[in-house]
């Protein structure tokens, strides 16, 4: 997947080197050439091409979280206090008097 962007960055790098070493070229022009013809378009292309994979990863994570929640709601979870002792809460629960 990354072969074409790497090849394009190499071509643009060679264009920038040619501009920087040309008698009428400047280093600033070479940097602008590299950024505007190379880094910008390649970054945008890689971001757009990677969007379906990111969306798939998000859906997978959400499905895993949903399955975990449904397992917990079915009662497949471990009992939180397996010792069967009374809770050591120093403040008793308040109840209405009848």
C-alpha cells in the first residue's frame, strides 16, 4: 500500500534536489516544491485511503465492547463478593419507618 507514496516522495525529493542545485534555483523553492508536490498530497492520499480501515477498527472495538456488556448483563459474570459476609459499611442504609 505504501509503495506508491514512497515512490512519489522519492520523485518529488529528486525534483527538489534538482531545483536546489540549479543555478537559478533556491533552497526555499526546493522546500516549497517538496512540501506542496510531495508531503501535502501524499499525506492527504494516505489519510483518505486509510479511512475504511479506521472505520472498520472502530466498528470492531464497538462490537467487542457491546459483546462484553451483553455477557455481563446475561449474568455470566463472577459474583462481586463471593465471601458471603455482610458488607463492612460503617453507615447503615436508611429505611422508611412504617
